[in-house]
RNA sequence: GCGAAAGUGGCGGAAUUGGUAUACGCGCUGGAUUUAGGAUCCAGUUCUGCAAGGAGUGGGGGUUCGAGUCCCCCCUUUCGCACCA
């Protein structure tokens, strides 16, 4: 007979778990009201999940945090909304379906079924009535509706451009989906292709996306920093250079207009259109064409890998610096990015490292126009890198002597008044490329008519249904292209022959608004009802991985802002608090993965040791934000605690019928009982604070201490005995819900309803501090003794008590007492010299 | 290279934010019980020292009566950005 079986005779977790999971579902414990009291609501949300069918330790951790918080908030009397749904469109489903030779829809739906059951088995409570499935027409109808709203405002548009192309997945990717020049999903090197694609004009919201971060006090600073950097706002000036002969304007963006007199060349990106209109000599033209071809054939990695290598080709043409009419060489160089600024830069080798490297390589003149300060001069021949800091301008005509922001402002102002430039703000953020050449996604609701152009599908004709097709294997162009009954249609404007857009949307579009659909999931007239949605918004706590910092977490903020602009919401930001939990790795710190064979399934663990034990073990191992190095040893301590201490409380309960709402009075109970009552109230305080910070590990250790002290004392008062037991069980309930609910019933309290409908314990402010305190007595800051005194004791009495100790006097006798510092209730420090 | 966060026993981690460092748990050591193993119970467990004592929160300096906590320099680790002009 194994030990587990012996234990389970007493704590039969399988029966208990099944019983309460059934009960919570049938009683609708987590059914949220349609409209809550906005001042007393809590919207708890974990990130939209792809239905993979199983659940790994990382998911498990994510979900139990959300579950514990939701249950806790419910006990605190809040109207709680805790919904769940499935991000079911996209590549993984399609890939899995191809592998198994079944349709993605079939695969998706059976996975959702399995995943939902798993979550229920883990005891995670959601309001399943609000479940959404992004690949179902009743959901993606509204994804299309959003597209059309954006389209109508000019925020969804098509343009030709160089895009990231993944040759493995045979689709284009957004900038956010390319990591280190590789496809985020399959790690294939991304190529560049010039194609017409759909974009969302997120750059229109760039300022608000940056500025809004300052209002998000509940978001981790680290995460906000990542977003700020990604959006990459910078201030500078655009300055118009002029091309020799043609006189054509060639504007450049610079953050350092104060270096304008140091320009010795200009460089244009190989992708730039300007190069086509330069009228180059045939020899130069050939060299330039060849360079452009070579540069564009390179992947981003190749182009950026050797970042200290800079190369380019001289075009044979010149441009004029509008500030001093100096003639400078015009180059093509692939270190200049096409998508940023104007796709051309002014080269200031003395004050920009990249320009410096480039100029050195091609013997382009270097001209110093900034000095570190008035007394330190730069000598071109001695420079081995550019001087990029601020400093007084020199060799700059009327601007000499100005420095820093003052210099920048003066130069910019000069440019503006002479109409040769202007103040400019730039962003690194690009528009969001949302079209994909894949089958399993939300169709783009646009009809292309030869006469009328791009026409949005009228709203009453939504959804544009994704047709059921046999052959959805990616081949480099949209599979829907080859479905005539889908593509061929009539123009809604003129009624003539027209074609449907055959691309599907990036799944990140689907997940940009799902949090709103939960608020009115069944609405077939609108994506949601504004009143209902605004009564729940914003999300009070949003839990998910930091990996989405520059993707989803920017996109959904963009959508919320857009909704506000079109009058569909009163809120500017979707989530007031964001929390990133740490990863779960194996015991040696390796990420768990199938190929490494180190994956621990939370499901089999829970089968063997119980859901609540597994939950508590995960909570206890580390604070939620930190990485967990999981080993099954993590279970040992909490398992003992549950089996030997917590569950056996049912035998210690005395059924005294105590009043849970009352506080005890010191005069009514014995001194030793009072001591434990103090411990209880300190524990309530500590545990509540721990929940607030999602530091469940310290909540558990506080409860372990309480139960330890409880067992060591024999309580005289039956009332207090029961009071402490019940409060302790309430305190652990959000983390170990089945166990707590079971004990609650065994205590005979179930008549009043679920433990999660009971009042979260409040500490008795009269019973936080004991009336005696231990004071540390220090000599010169070093602990020498401790004394116990009354809490309201004055300094004189404490000193007297301290000097009664020979351990203290043996030090004070060795010198003169210079000073005595007393921190009431804590420390007495005697300075001896 | 730039930016951010972190560094506490053998291990996971605590420390009311400047006030008794190492709570709670794991592991380990000794003892009890047991035919044995496992399980359980009791005691111990930062290092050093027989002890009194001394040292001690990555290293070095500083502020303070008092520093894991604040300031400066350095080292290490993790993460993010990486030609954004």
C-alpha cells in the first residue's frame, strides 16, 4: 500500500475535488452580473489562450494566480468577472491540422473541448457563459466590423512596400513577429518582398500610446520601458537638402540639427525611390543598381550583423547643404533604413559613429563642428570615433558658441524661418501589417471592384464567412484566392463583377478586442453594448507573459483608444493593472520543452497529489513575478501541511456556533487565548497584504505559522477555537479552494452559501500589537541583549531595564556613554566611546 | 555597445521600506520508533570557534547612533533594444 493511499483515506481529494467542481458549476458561483456596480467591480483577465489541448506548468501558474485573485475579490464582496475564451485562429492550428490531415476547425473545436475540461479539473472558475471562440463566425463577424470601422476612418489601408516574408510559413509577418531577423514562430530567416499588403495605421496613435504609459501606474516599469523604446519617439528636425542640377528637394531627419555644419556627405537607403530619378551616368547607374540589388537580397540579419562594417556606393551626384551651400557627395548606403525618417541621412562623421566609420572607409572629409567644451578642442587626426555628446558649436557661422538644446532650437528655428526645414517628431513604430496569406484566419471584409475600388462589405452582410475548403495548404499566395465561390462576388456599390480580398487577418487582430466581447458575449446586434462594457471596464488585473510587450499589449491599447475616439467606450486604456508572472523551468533552470524531455505535466501531478496541494506548491515556491525552478520536491512541505495540519482541523472544530463577525475582548478570554488571538489578527493582516501583492508564498508561510502556534496552545475558549479555525480556512480558500469549501461544509457553514460568498476576514485593530514588546538593546549598533517591556513604556523605564542587564553594563562600563537612541517598541541603542 | 532589473545559508525564499538578517519550507545531522526500508516524532542546522567571542546579505568605499535596504565605484547574472540618424 502506498503512502498516498493511506493519506487519501483521510483527505480524499479526488472525491472532494469532483464534488465541489460540480457544485460550483451547477450553482453558477462565477456567473457575473450583466452590469456590475462600477465602483465595486473586479474584472480579472488572463491573456487569450490558444487551445493547445493540454496545459503545461506555465499555463497552470498563470491560471491559478488569476483564479486565486478572482476568488479573493469575490470574498471581498466585489462583483467579479472572470471570463475565458480561445484565440483559435492562426498558424498553430493550421499546422497541426495539416500534420494530422484534418480540418483546422475540427481540430480546434475538439481541442477547445479538451482544454475547457482541463481548466475545470484544475478548479479554475470562469463564467463560461461568456466564453468566446475567435474562429467562430459570431465572433469574427465583429473582428470584421472593427476592420471596417478602421477602414472607414482611413486607419486600415493597403500599400505596396517591402515586407517581412517567412518562406517556411509562406506568409508575411508584422515587424513585431520578427525576432532577430527570424520568424518568431518557426525561426526561419525572414526575407524581404515588395508586396501590396493591408496595414492598420497604428502610427497615428503613437503619441497617445507613449503618453498613456505615464497614466498606467499599475503596469510594471520594465514593461512600459520596453513599449516606450519600441515606439521610439524622438524629437529633431527635417532639413531640406537640394540635389545638384535637378534642384529636387532631399529632406533628411536628424535629432542633431546642431551638427548641420559638419555635414560632409549624404546617404540614401538602397530601397529609396529617389534613386530612380537621379539621372545618373550610365557607369554610376550600373554600380548603383548592382549595389541596390545586392543590398536588397541580404536578410536583415546579414545587413545588420556586421554593424561596424559600413559600405555604399558613390552616385556621382552632389547635394547642397541649405545652411552654408556646401556641396556634398551623394551616396547610397545600406546602413540607412528605408522605413525610418525620409530614407536618407545627412552624414556628419565627426559627430555620428556610423557616419564616422563610413567616412573613414571611403576617405570622406571629417569636419568638427562641436567641441566637448570651450577649452577642449577636437583634433580630427586624433579621433578614433565620433564625438556624439553635446557641446558648443564651432565652425558654424552665426551659431558658434551655442550648445545643447539651445543650439538645436536655434538651428531649427533658423531652418523654419528660411523655409529650409522644420521641427519634426519621429517614431520607430511602423504601421501594423495585418494581412496574411493563410487560410485559417478571419477574412478581410473588403471587395475589390475595378470601377469603385476597395469597398467595405456592408455591415448587414457580415460576417464574410471563411469557406470550408479541402485544400488549405499554404503555397505562397492566399488559399482563398483559389476558391471561386468565395472570391467572385458583386460590387456592393455598382453591382458589377468584383473580387473579394482573399487575405486573412493576423490573429493579433482577433485578440485586440476579445476583452470587450466578454462583457456582452452573446450580442448579435453589435460587438458589445457600450453601457455594459463601460460598467466593467477597465480590466482591474490583467495577467500574462512579458513576451507580448511589443505586440498584443500595444495592439489592444491601440484598439481601446480607437474605440474611445469613435464613441464606443469612455476609456482610454484597457487595463489599469498588468502583471507578468515568472516562467516555470525545470529544477536546473532549463526551460521545459518536449525536445528536452523535461516537461512536467501539472495534470498527472494533480492526479497523484491533488489539485490544491499542487496549487499551493506552485504558490509557495516563489513570489508570482519570479521564475520558478520546478521540482516535485516543491510539493513536500505543503503536502505535509495540508494532510497533517490543515485538513485535520476538521477534528479540532468544536461546533461552538461562534460569531464570525465579532471581535474578541481581552477581558473575556484567558491570557494565553489572547496571545493566539493576536497571532490570528497579525496573520489576517499579513495574508491580506500578501494577496494584494500577489506574494502568495508569504501568505502560505504566515498561515503555517498560525497553525503551528495554534497546535502548540490549548485554547480554553471553544468560541475562539472555532473562530481561528474558520478564519484560517477562509484565508487559504482562494489558493486551496476545494479543501476550503469542503471544510466550510464540514464545519456546518454551508447553509449560508459557499465559502467564497463569505466575508473576507478583517483584522481586529485592537489585537495587532501585544501589550508587551521585546526591545533590542544595542551597544554601538550591535545587538547585545533583548529586554521585554510594556508596550507603552517610556524611555526612562526601558533604559533602566537595559542597565539591569549585566550583558549591557559590561559594555557600558568600558567607556563613556555618549548618546542613547530609543525607537519606541523596537530598539535602544547606546553609543559608548 | 545602450537600457533595465537583480545578486541574502547547501537550496526555494522572508525581512512592517533605515531599526533584533536568514521567517516559512526543502535538504542535511543526531536521537527515538521500526526486522529492514519508508513513514513518523524530538532536537539541531549562516560561517568560524571547545567556549566567551568574532565575522557575515557579490566586492570596495561612503552617509548614519544604526545599512540587506540610501549614495559612489567595480564584478557577475538575467532580460529588453540593437545601424531608428
